[in-house]
């Protein structure tokens, strides 16, 4: 079981009680706009939460004060002690620093407990909220890939290619950035 806490958040494994909160933001066009999926139906949310119940790499981000899920995080191990992170947050709860707080806790966890050497993340180059989040965390932009991915198609069936930014931070950079982050 995974359980992290920050001042305002609990980051934990998924629970069946998360389905409605998950649906609240995963069903929005806004959420799907920068992602590789279309807005989720309620059944897709039920299925997704059920799949995540026993997978510690997917985490619900919950407001302590209201016991409300406001976002989710995930991480994947890659080669050479590298981990990739991803996230989605409910737009109704933005501009409070929750995404920064949650991602910082996850990156700390990966460096401290998973012995990561490097943590990476990718985002569309038009997703300025994600760009700013990664830069606030102290990640370095390492690449700008043009028309590198196609997740969706136009109404005529032609592919819509996106440009991506690739960000990373190394453990020694993270530690140097804030001695409070790593024990």
C-alpha cells in the first residue's frame, strides 16, 4: 500500500469511493484536450478505478480537509534507475498549488524510496499549465520534439500530430534544489 501525506493532501492507492470524484474531471473535454484519450464515460471511470485498485503506481490525490479526490498521479519505472511521472488534476481545484505539492511529494518518494537516479515527464508543448508545473518543480527541459506523437484524428480521419516537451531532473539536482526534500 502506498500512502504519502503533505500539509494539505493525502496521496494514496485508489478506492472504490473515488469513482465519482474521478469521473468529475476525467469526463471533461478540458481534461482530455491535452491527453491521449477522449472524455471518459462513467463506465470507463469505473473500469479505470477498478484496474488501479491493486496497482501502487497509480495514486489518488485527496484533499485532507474535505476527503475529496482532486487528481491522480502515476509513475513508471524505466531503464537506468529512471522513473516517468504523469498526472491529471480537476480544473475546479487549480490555482491552489495542489498539483505542485502532490508532484513534489511523488518525486521525493521516487528518489528516497524507489532509489531513482532520474525522474522524467513529457507534455504537449501547448500545455502551458503542465510546462509551468514541471518548471516550478525544478525540472529541466531536455527536448522539444516536433510532430512526434499522434493520439487523435481530425473529423476527416487525418492524424493530428502534437509537439512534445521532455523534462527531467536528477537526484543530485533535486537534493541541491531543496535540502528539505530528501532525508
